[in-house]
């Protein structure tokens, strides 16, 4: 029935006129809507794509584009930690790291550290490619839903057109012909330029944060050994009559832990970046600092505990929040990491340097402190394939600065220097 049929209904008076006018207006409104839709999506019936399929293309494409743009915003711009369970970035790193670490377990030990170290930078490249590919695929679906049959005859043509639009190449062999395609092309070109500019500005910030983290780790080499241990750190400061500087060192590591928490929560891919030396890592350094703080809090004669308490609190917050963001479970390592015999060796070694524990049941008190952070360190170490340092270093262990040409001669010279030359008449023993 047409509008003319409705206008011919025999009704009398003003009621008939009102009804006819309302029906005409309704049909005119529907006709205008249909004409608008035909301009935007005129290819609902072309080829083998029907109406429902093209609408599905449009909705799926919009969902993909918005999801990737939001994920990129959270990773590169949002300074707040995101603890949402479902994240594309989290799934990406989870599965790629699981695959990479699985292959790494089959690599010989001599080459394993180098192979694992490649994952951090390479995963960032893969993540950017994943984002770019997802945006191109999402816009391809949007273009396909707005296309005429002679413009984009298949999804492959849609991907090609989306790719040259995203990178603003524009060869001219394919051009948008409908208002919908033209609008989508302008939006995609803007997203492409903005996204690539954002990535270019994002990389220097990422590597600056990595360099600041690693600078503190490298400085711990001479003070705590390679790998760093709490016993070595305490003994070297005590033998050098510099326990006061140890408080300043713990203050610096309190700030370091706060920066680690802020940077690695905002940029979680940094946890996969490895140090230059296989026996040094940010996790091993953090473990040594927390072990040192725990021993100080148990109590030494004439050693204050305030700074140890502050550094311990911030460091513990960092490892717990990182474990939650990465979705890592706790792993109990207490009995294997510091058995009773090892604790007695630690105690005797510290007493040789004048550090005597004042707590009668020091081992039990230390075990209570360790129970609050070691399970989180164990989970992070197992997940990241990083060996946690022990509490004492072996007798034949050399620092990294000593493992080179004339390193042993340099070590002997450095160790021969008196902590306070004014009290020694000879200065350096020759």
C-alpha cells in the first residue's frame, strides 16, 4: 500500500485530514532515512555480502579500532596503573612470553641469557606491529561495510585500501566513493599519523626509564657483589667504616623502588628488559636490598633502623603491585633460600665485621620478615626466569669490574687502601 492509498481512505472532517497528514509525514520520514542509508551503505546486497554481514563488519571494525586505541592510550599516555583483568596488552605479553620462555628453556645455558634478553625490545616491536595490524584490519572492515561493489570487491582489497590509507600512501588506484568511506578514510589517516607520532615520542621515554633503572643496578656491583647479596653489602660497608653511608644508599634505593613502581606499572613491558650482565638484574638488586633491610630491622648494635623500615616498605609495595599487574602467583622459597645452616654462616660472617645481632631469636624474627616478601620475589623470579641471589657470596666470586684484564691486580690495590688513611702511616701497602 502506498501513501496515495492511505490518503484515499474515506474519513470525514478534520480527523480524516489529520490522519492523512500524519501518515504522509511518517512515510516521508522513512523514505528519507532509507535514502540516507542508501548513500552511506549502498552495497548491502552486492556480491556475496548481505545486509547482516555488512552490519557485522561495521560493528566489529568499530569495536577493534576503539579497543586498540584505548589499549594504546592506557599503555603510552595514562599514568595510572590499570588493574583490569582483561587487557589485550596483558594477553599479548602473557602468550608471547610463554612461548618465548618455552623455547628459551631448550636453549643451552651459555646462550640462554642472551636469548631471553632479546625478548624485551623484540616484544615492543611486536606489540606496535600488533596494534598497527589491528587498526588496519578494523578500518578495513569499516571500509568494506561502506563500499560499493566496484570499489572494494573483497576483504583483501579492503585491507590493501586500509593499509595505504593508514600510512597515507595513496597510490590512487583505489579511492573512497561513498560518504561513509570518505569519512572513515579521513579518520584512519588521522589515526595513522597520530599513532606513529605517538610511538616515536614514546620510545625515548621508555629507554630513559630503563637506563635510570639500570644505573642503580650497576652501581650496586662494587658495593654488594655480582650477583648482589645482603651479607656482602653489609660487610663491605662495615669493613670500610662507612655504615653511615649505608643509610644514604638505602634512601636512594627507596626512591629507586618508588620510580620502579611508577614506571613499571605504567609500562609493564619494562619488566622483560634485562641488564647487560647475566648475573645482575633489577630483581636480584631489589632482593639484596630487601634482605639488607630485613637484617637491619632484626637489629644490629649501633645501627639505626628507620631508613631500613622506609626502604623495605616501598620495595615491598613495588613487588606486590607488580605481581598483581602481571598476574603472577606467589612461590614459597623460604626454606631453600636460607636454611638454618646458611643463617649461621651469615651471622658468623657479619660478626667478623663487627655487626652483631641483638635479637636473641634473630633467625625466627628474620624468617617473619622474609615471609612477607620472598613469596612475591619467588613468583616474579620463576615467571621472568631470573635467578634470585643467595644471602652470601661464594669465596671465589669476583665482581664484574674484576672479571677483565688486570682485574685481580686492581682488586688487590683497591682492597689494600685503608678506610681512613689518616690513621695509617703507610697509606697503600706496596
